[in-house]
């Protein structure tokens, strides 16, 4: 700790992940490494919201884990199309400025999507792109339910009381896995493509003795992030710990493939899934929503990764 000329301790900020805490010491992992702080010297501790740069960097990672069939760039906007399967696969992600006035950017983007028979939809991180969100709102653009992007460190996440059910990890989904996904929609070529279009991807499943798929999940690793998607459980086996077991198995796979942190996305109105992931140790990093041009109403599947 720095001191003033008269010997008084000077207050300073330490920003990072709290990775250890006991009665004497708090251990924070910062961008420059681990910092040990005597608890007696801590005056204020609080959760710090993600910065704009952190939000957009994570959105870039999440996009890599859910790769669209077609992509293009309009300046810093990422245009994605996947035959209408999921909002994330068929929307503009404004990671940076488009490099042209907004009206021109929207006109160009609308034409790109019209060529593919799709409405113009933007995926808006609600805090880091709040001015764009407000502008589209004033223009009468429709909006979706917010989606939470939840994150956690793999060395902190924890699942207890897992069922005695082996989790299979495969490099590709079979027809039974795809049939379980979204009540059979995984067998559609557009869905199969977006699920499998990744270099480091895993498909987890729990199966009954007769081969029925009871629970599934999908994992991808990009840089040091494990993305957890497509966690679903047969209706008659919900609330039995199978989702926790699948998720924990994907954590192990992610750690073995170089991941240190995990992200997942869940609709803000999916209270059971949010409660599950919070029990596992995930916390909301930021939110996003979809904005759709009023003249082109959305006709897409919403994201329900939980």
C-alpha cells in the first residue's frame, strides 16, 4: 500500500476477480496477476459492472461460439444469417461503429437481409449500446425480452449433489441428441449447421439404459472462454439434477481444453434457468435485446439457451 509523506496509508483501488477470502486476506486476480490484500485494510468492497470494452469483447467471444452460416461486415457491425434459425444467428451485432451514418448503415444492412428473405434485426447490448438502443426505440423498432449473459470462473463454479448418471461427451451430435434439442428442431439443416460449426465443440448427453436422451448440453471454447449452450432436459426428468450434471461435465471438458471462464445466455423471463445458474455460481455480466425494424416484423426462434 502506498503512504503519504506523513506515513498515512493512501486509499487505492484493486479491480479484478475475488478468488480467495478468509478472515485475514482477500486475494484478487487482476490483469497484472494475483494481489493479496489484508482484510483489515479494506475500506469498501463492491461489485463493479462490466465496462463497455468488456461487454463488447465478451459479445465477440459469444458470437464465435454460435457461428452463423453467412457473415459479412459493415464497418464494425457483424452481419449474420443462418436461414432464420435463432435470433443470434440472424441479426446484426454492432461491436463497433459502422463507419457510415446510421441511416445509411440501416439501409445497407436491410438490403443484405432482404436478399436472404430475413427481417433486419439488431442484437443490442443494452448498456454498451444504449444510445443506439434508444435511437431505434424512438424510430419505433420492436424489442424482445432481454437476455442475460451470465459468467463465472471455472475454478469457482460448483455443482453439488449430482445424480449418479454418466455424462457422455461427443465431438458431434447424433440424431437422438438433435431430436432432444428444441423438440426436434435440431434436425433441421440450419440448426445442425449452427450447432456443429466450430473447431472446439462438445456435445454432452445423459441417456437412459435403453438409449433415450434425457438431457443434453453443448460446449465451445474460444480463447479462454467455455460457452455453455443448448442445455435441455426431458420434461419428465426436470428438477432431478440432470442439467447440473451436464453443465458440470462441460466445465471439465472446457478446463481440459484451456478454458478458464464460462459464459452462457438465458432469457430474462426464464426464472428456473436463472436460479439454477446462480446456484452454480454464475452471475449476470450484461444484458442484450433484439430490435427489429417495424416494417419487417421478426419471424425467428428466440434464444433459450437455458
